[in-house]
């Protein structure tokens, strides 16, 4: 058995989370990945990074909370 195989076997396997009846299922059409820049952005109190809408693959860099919120709002459906 190789070192990689031993290491993989030693890691605990994640168990699927039990569904919480109080938490509604999330729509994949409204799923995003948000990457925040860490190069001092928080110290300057500015929010910068990149956001990607997972269903469409559309991505955009943002330089403020307003930019991020504007991108996210374009994908808001009529269900909430």
C-alpha cells in the first residue's frame, strides 16, 4: 500500500448531514462561490474579491459590498 493510500484510509470519512426540517433545501440555481481577497483588504475595510454563479458559470470581480450585492441580486428569483 502506498503512502498516499495509507493517508487516504486514515482520514475519517465525512458523514452526510441529516436534513434539518426547519432548514429549507437550497436551490442550486441560486448558489454562488465568493472568494475574498486577503491582501490587507479587511484592514482597509474594503470588500474585494471574485464571485461566480454556479449554475451559469458567470463570474465577476467586485470591489465593494454594493458591487457584490448587485451581482447577486441579478440572480434572485421570484421565490424569496
